[in-house]
């Protein structure tokens, strides 16, 4: 593998968003990654939606809440985040003195993109008496405009922790917000954002799957649209879905979320069958194209050369940290 200086690294990353360097095909990437982690006192955090190889080499696998908690408590010098951009940003917000790297800077998020901070600020200004609860799947700029951050794991508890007469804006996911409104009896004002992965599931195809698999339980993430949630047997966060499949006596599940979670479900319950819910296109399952931009090869190069690095202005970091801290405090209080 060629030696490249920092200027060359920056040039490659700025052009493509990741390091594009040839790797020896005979290199054992799993062994090399483990070696580099020890040498650099690095921790590899991976989201459930990453490809199986990345999940298998990660030090910690989780959903947005678990990853935030792990990032906040780590004593590693280098945080390698196998996820999407807003997740790595969150790790940097919580760890200003640590280096945080992301295998591919192009690993964005359709939900985050649906809430540009400048547009949301104008929206927020129309509701001066409202508290802003923002789903963690958003940019640092959106977090800085928020009062409390939430995840799908703790959103309902956070809303319920507030006085019943407190007016709330919930952003950016309208489907999660509508679900929380229904569960809590609130009437939160919703920003019109959504996740492309969870909005594209086909109600018709899932219904046909239910007919073919009458014993299967339909389990769905609350970012899905209401008609899909209406036919679900269980609705929960990514971690909630995983735990449900482990504790349920049922042997078959139709899983209505990003397909990456099926790897952990199958590992935890090898005797059970997990069927990915189909989208309303010709694909057999529903993958997040952003999550899947990270590969084992990019991860290895990112760890070896410690780039691309996540940085942000300190003023923005501090403003974005306040609502995250409030989320972590409320989560700790309720044992979430």
C-alpha cells in the first residue's frame, strides 16, 4: 500500500468523500482492523443497518440512542463511526477532544436532508411558545435549534416527561411524530420530513406476505407510514425490534425496517425466520443507500489513515450539545 501524506489524503477525500486507494487483495482486513484498533486505542461504533462484515468487526453495534450513549462514555482516542454523517457528528459533539472519522462522507441521510436548518428556523419562529423536540436523525445545525433531542427508543418517554399543556414542535420525521401523538394523546406540530427507506414499504406486498406466512408477526419501525403501522403486531425502535424477536415465542417475522438489522436478528435467534418487508419497487428488500456506502475496505482505510475526519465550529458544537445532554439526562432518569 502506498504511503500518502496529509495533503494527498485531503485531496482524495475532498474529491470523492472517502479514501480511494488500492488495497492488497490478500490482506486480511478483519485482522488488520483489529490490529489497528489496538495500536490507535480506537473504538469502532456501527449502526445496525451497516453491512454484516462491518457489524462483525465492530466493538459496539446499536441504534442511535445506544450509539450516542457509547460515544459519550468512551475513553478511546479515536472514534471510527460506521454509520451516517449525523451519527458521526453526534459523536464529535459529545467528544470535542477526540478524533472522529467516518469511512465515507457521502453517507448522508434522507431524513436529515429533509430538514434544512435555515428553513426550520423560519418554521420554528412561527411558534414562539413551543418547545422543539428533534429526532436525532438530523444535522448539527438542526440540533442547535432544538430544546431536546430524542431517538425512536426514547421519544415517547421524553414527550410524556413534559407537562401536558406544553406546546411542542416535533421534527423532522412526521411519521414518528404522528405515532407519538397517537400514543400520548398530544397534538404536537409536525415538520414535514420523512425517511426514504421507511416511506417506501409496500402495504400491498406486506399484506400478501402475511397471507403466505400466516404465523409470522409483522414488526415495524415507527418511521413507517401509518397504514403500515396499522397492520403491525409490534412497533418499536431498531433495538426494540431486535429484543422483541429474541423474547417472542414466534418463529417467523416480517421485518419492516432497513434490512441490516436482520443480521443481528439471525445471529441472536438462528432457529427463527426473518423476512424483509418489500418496498413498492422491484427490489426484494429495502436497503438504505447511504448506510451501504460504507464498506469494509473504506473502513480499513479510514482507520489506517484517520480520515475523513468530522469537524465543526465550537459555537455550533456547544449549541448542538445542549439538547443532546438533555436527552441523555432524561434517558438516564427513566432507564432508557
